[in-house]
């Protein structure tokens, strides 16, 4: 990841993605640059408004990029979101989860879960409460009982590894709760993010301070006295201290006021634009799907759908069943 400061707002999110794709040359980048252009007159920044979602829903032309995860057209010729059991699995993913069974103790929560995150890709998991979304994240990070299947990262198996070993592999994790050390200062929290190193990586602290200027301002403040949004930034900053290739974010917008939710999503966009792959669980499902490259709908511990965020948002059944209509 680069150490550049917060960049100025890109003209559009799509423009920014293309820039990012060109920089990284990743497979995800290729996928993204092949995305269909929005029709003229359509709001081009998916972050902007409810109207954007409605516009997207009303887009006349079906999505043109039927990538590997997309399934066949329906009998009437329309292309709905791909059901997980019909999806073609990519074979060049950075994170590759196959047939994962996992849970807590003897209690199995996940059954045969497949999941892929490409290099530099932004992937979201949505689904009802209790579906097992957080359990997927915890499983990738070695925090659940592994019961079967495989989890590979950069072509190396990581299932069965401990979290401190998984950090070494290049995965950062921001849990939903208890994600900062309240009694430590902001700087000490960041240092803890690099505890596996022999020395504090001062340069990376500067990178984090540039990315989240409020953390520089509050460097000596005890983390427990910070606001919800600031805590969330600190938690992300801590997880970025080892410059991971993949960042796992569990409900990053939870408990934040609406304007802060927007800001948080914008910051996640920037992190991803700078080349870090993101796997995110979000209750704020529509927002998350508007921004991501690909989304999974998880139900009862199993994948139900996988497709581009746009395709999921445009699927009537998915909207009705999982996105509040
Ligand atoms: N530590 C645990 N021990 C036992 N069961 C757990 C544990 N954590 C979660 N569960 C159970 O696993 C199931 C899936 O929980 P999980 O938190 O993964 O769902 P989720 O989709 O993230 O839900 P939410 O959107 O409400 O956060 C739930 O039935 C939950 O009660």
C-alpha cells in the first residue's frame, strides 16, 4: 500500500477504480475496468444518494460484464443475481475459501461456504442477523473451530493457523466489538498493531496518521475517551499497521451516526483504492453493495447468492428477501 496522504475526491468512484486498477494491474482491477459504463444522465457516483440506488435499479440495459461469477440468463432473457450453487468459482483469488465448515466448540455454524477475494478486490458479505457473517470473518482469521474445507491465502493453506500466524501472512482484522485497547493511547494502540515486529515501524505510523489525521491530533489521548467514529478509525489504523494485503472489516459502520457512516465508507473506499483488498460484513447492506466489486448473501450459514454488488441490488428477489425491498 502506498503511504500517500488522503487523495482529493476522485471525479467519480468509477474513475478512481480505473486509476487504481491501472496502478495495481490486479485481476480484480481488470474485472473492474470492464464494468459497464452507467447510462448518460445517471448519477455516476454510487456513494451519493438514495436516488442513485433507484436509478441503478431502473437501469435499462442489463449489466454487460458477465464475469466468472455470473450465471446464465433466466428463461425470459433477464440476468438475475447468481445463486451460489450455480456460480463459477474463480481460480486466481488472493483469499480462496472452499467448502468451509466452522463454528464454535462442537456447534457448527457454517456449512460448505465458498468465498473468494481477488487481489485488490472489495467484497461484501450481507445477510440476515445470525446468518454467520461474522463467523466467516472470524474463521478466516483463525478464531473459530475449524471443521472442514479449506482456506487459502496467496495459495497457502491458512485454515488451522492461529491469528498471530495469519497476521504474518498479510491479513488484518477489525472485529465489530472490542477492537481497541481503551486504556492505551492512540499511538500505543497503533504500536500494538505491529507487536509482531521487533521495532515500532515509525514510517507506517506516519502512513496511518496521514490516512486518519484525527489520530495524529489525538496521538496521546486515551483511546477509551474517543468518539465512536474515531475509535473505528483507530481500529482500522491498528489493523493497517502491518500493511496487510487483505483487510477484514466486521460491521465498520455499526453504531455510527449517518454522516459518519458515509465518511467511514469513503475511507474504506480509499483504503481499497490504494490496493488493499477488503472483505467486509455490513448490516448497511445496500450501501455496502453499491460500493463493492462483489457481494455474497449468506443465509443460515450457507451461501445463497454471489454476484456483483450491482447485480444483487438489481435482483428483485434478493432485494425483497434480504435488502428490505
Ligand atoms: N462465540 C459463540 N459461541 C457460540 N455461538 C456463537 C458464538 N458467536 C456467534 N454464535 C452464533 O453463531 C450464529 C452466527 O452468528 P454470527 O455473529 O456469525 O452471525 P451474523 O450473520 O454476523 O449476525 P449479525 O448480523 O447479527 O451480527 C448465531 O446463531 C450466533 O448465536
